[in-house]
C-alpha cells in the first residue's frame, strides 16, 4: 500500500517520470481514468492508502500532456483510429 506522499518516489523508482504528490492528488480527483475513486480508498487516520499494483499500470499507460490547459480547452479528447487519417490532409484546396 502506498500514500500520496510516497507515490513520487515510487514513480521514480519505476522510471515513470516525476510528479509531485500534489499533482498526483489532483489526478486522483479529476482524471476519469484514475483506477480507484478517492472515497473508496481505505483510510488510516487522515491518510488514504492505495494498492501500488493497481496504480502502476495507470501511470505506465498515462500520456503526459505537459502544458495542456484544460481550464481553457476542456479535457483532452481521446484519439480514435479515424482521427489519425483525418489529420493527414485538410481536404480543401485553394488552387482555382
């Protein structure tokens, strides 16, 4: 079991990048892909505990979106296979 303050060290040990405990907590509160809702995590006193075996795949598969402003652009949408083909060309031509 791991707490929010312990998670940054675990991430570095697993070579999964650097995140602060505050950022991890924000992800737990706002990311719909977070594997365990906060209210379901067991508490010892005021500290919530999480199973690292459940969290590690979440962090391993998570895409970093450094600098993405969700307050301005909303949550990023998930890419579908069709998106990749649509972005290749705009389909419009200015040649007349």
